[in-house]
């Protein structure tokens, strides 16, 4: 075989090592490719989060409407049945129960938001890895 290895500078006198500018250009291309891949990952996860948020809002709205109708019917039935025995006190009792229930639901929703249910864990992990690798 007469072929010489292309990467051997001693065997090929025409071989030139890349200079500082060529190395810097390669580094810039690599960083740009990294940024593009991270942006693509972020866009993909952001799309998933958007879809999940829209689905959550739609199901939540339907659930709230159903709960309002159910509570209205049960409340009316309870007030009618207890009015003779308790009078206006039944309205105070129902209002107190609904207030406590509303506070519990709002606390649960706040806990869900604190639990990072709408975060992008894979993107954030990759960005942390990139930061650690660069620093």
C-alpha cells in the first residue's frame, strides 16, 4: 500500500495543523450547536407544558362548573330540609363549611404550584450541566 496516513504531519509535508482562528471557529460552531440543541429541547418541553396547562385549565373549568351545580343543588336541599328546625342558622353553617372548603382547595392549588408541576426538568438539568462544564 502506497497511501500515507492523512493525519501524520511527518509523512505528509503538505499537512498543516489548524491555527488559533480555526480552533476558535470550531469552538464557536460547537457552542452554537449546543445552544441550538438546548433551544430545541426547551421549545419541545415548553410545548408539552403548554399542552398540559391547557388541558389542566379545561378539565379544571369543567370540574368547577360541575361542582358549582352539585353544591347548589345539595345546598338547596339541605336548607329546605333543615329550615324548620334551624332557621337562619343553617345558612350560617353552610356558608362556614363552604368557606373552609374553599380555603382548603386554594391551599392545595398553591402546594401544587410549589411542587414545580409546570417546570421543565430535563432542560434545566441540561443547562446546569452545560454551565458546570463551561465553568
